[in-house]
C-alpha cells in the first residue's frame, strides 16, 4: 500500500522576540510553501517577552517544501528545532 504525505505530521518548536508581526512573519513561510498547519501552541520562554511556539503540520520533514519553509522561516525566529515526523495511526 502506498503512503501519502497526508498520513504524516511533523512537529517543530521555535522561539520569537516580542515584536509586532513576528509570529505572522514566521508563519508566512508555511503559506508560501503550501503547508497546512494542524496545531499551534504558545508558551512563555525563560526570558521576559520571548515565546516558544509548538507547531504541527501535514507532511514529512524530508519534503522539499518543508525544507524551503524552514530556510525561509529561519530569518524571522530566534531558535528553530524539528521535533519529529510521524505517521498517523488508523483507528
């Protein structure tokens, strides 16, 4: 059975400085590369007025469009880490 990229999710975490439009700038990278987000969670970071964002999206970390999105996104974030890609289980 052939698997599709829709059967995969990838999770990343990144941090931003507190400035107007910072999150919007970072997330535009996903729109430019036609990547569908499935979850966004924000948490305060250790430094005052800095935040970490956990983002999950459809696709694998090996996808070319994912690599392009991360390269573009790196211009806007303080830190950026790929947590993992995983296949969804069918229930």
